[in-house]
């Protein structure tokens, strides 16, 4: 594999490009706007497989947890390659319950987590406030997930862009790909202005916009839809200094070392609507205030609505598609930042060696096909 085109400049596309460029592959990446300023820019940067474990998602949890284990080395290598910090933090996550009903739900989740040997600790509200004093005084209970970490996603994207360029990759910004032309030997990407680029493979990593690209048959397109998430950003001011990620029943709070405090997020099936609404902001603010009341006087510095790429089963879509020469790396839904290291490593491995690892095999695009089709590439 000597040349690869990547459609999409979020954390997934940039990290795959960086890994390939490190191995001498001619990488050209295309983004419809400024690279790194799409959905990944609007995330919260939480690396939280333990806090986000769901009863029916054990296979995805194992994938998430493996990716988390790769984050420390990934950070070290990326910061050295880019010369930039990504603000990787290891304080852990507090999952809190603010009333009796939510405490009972939290206990069921905790029991499930313990059944699967997760490193979580049950706490009373008082015990939780000992490690995070800004929690509400009336909290009923909490679970401390010590192995859930976080990163500043905006610093991450800036570092990935720089690392890709330093490794020799080319980033084409404000260059929307209108059409992909599948081909076993020389697939191509055609831009809106008519420019055509071909390579040995095309990686479609366009997130929620993956089905907007023309040229691939409808049945072969990845089943990805946009799921709207409204968020806001506060600026922490002394004496307020939240240290841990806090997840309440209706909102989460993610503090960054720069003083940014991210609060989110709604989950709305609204198509490509990115309008910020009063109701959406009210819901997340109220949910955050219930568990961390000290946010009340903090200034609001930014609001936004991002579009998560949700697949049919909310798991990522990774591997060769039914379209010749086209590989998918999309559908990461809530876990795009968390899954960056493992996606980059395993997709690069697939492209360079032709081997589909055991880690990504369960997330093959063919799981959505009427028949199992096994590409020869």
C-alpha cells in the first residue's frame, strides 16, 4: 500500500493518516472545512469505558477498554511527534446519583460493573465529596471509576494535524469530496470543484456525513446517521475548581486544565439540524447544576450542537466495504475520541498488511449486508 486518500479530517481520519504516513505511505486527507473543526472539535474528550458500560455492549466495552490501554503510549508518541500537549488527565470519573431512584439505578449498574471485574468503587455522597468537594451536598451515592481518563479533544486535534504534516501527509482543507469512485486497483475521490485524486485505497472517515458522499451504491454505504448533541462551555473561576469528570443522571461535566468546563449533552434524532435550542441548553444546565451547584455563577463562553455518527447498532464500522478499494472507519457514535488509538492502529495495520485483526473483525461493514461478503483486498 503506497498511497491512501482519507475522506474526513476528524480525530479518526487524522490519526489513521498519521499512522500511515509514519510508515511512508503517501497520505492525502480531505475535509469539507478546516481539518479538526467538525464533530471531534465539539466533543468532551472523555475516555470512559467503565463509566459508559451498558448492559448489552460487552463486546464494544472490551474494544473501548483495549483502546484506553493504548492511550498512554499514544499520548507520549503524539506529543513528541507534534511538540504539543494534549492535556491527558487520569483523575478518574465520578458517576453520581442525586435522588433515591437514580441511586437504585446506579447500584444496578455498579453490580453489573463488578460482575465484569471493573475497577469501580461504591461511595456514599459524603465519601464522594471528600475527593470532589464541589459535588452537591445532598447526593445519595456515587461510583468512582478510577481508570476512566480524559483528554482535551481540541488540543488532540491540533496535535494530530501537526503530527500528520510532520510525517509527510498532505491535508486539503475546505475541499469537500463530492464523489468516491470505487475501483479494485485505483479508487478515486472527486472534489466539488471537479479535481480528481486516485490512490491504492480510499478511507471513508467522514463521521455523520459518511452517507452524503456520492458514487457508492446505497446498499454499500455505511448505515450511519447524525445524532444531535447540544453542549455548552463554562469558564472556571477561583475558587471553583472541579477536578474530576462528573456524570450525573442527566448531564456530565468535564473540566480541562485550561479552565474550560464542558457540559453536555443532549441526544436528539434531528437529522442534520445543528441549531442550539433553549430547551436543550436548559436540560443540560439543570442536570449539571443538580450535581455540581457551584457552576451557577460561572460565565458561559460557548454553546454548540454537534452531530455524533451513530450506526445501526451504535458500534463503529471498520474495515473493507462492499465498494472495491474503499475502506470504512466511521460510526463511532459517542466513542470517537476514546477509540482513536485502536482505530488508527488497526486500520493502518489492515491497509499495510491486509490482515483484519481480531479487535476490529466484529465491527466489519459486512455485518449489515444481506449476505456475508468477504473482499479479497
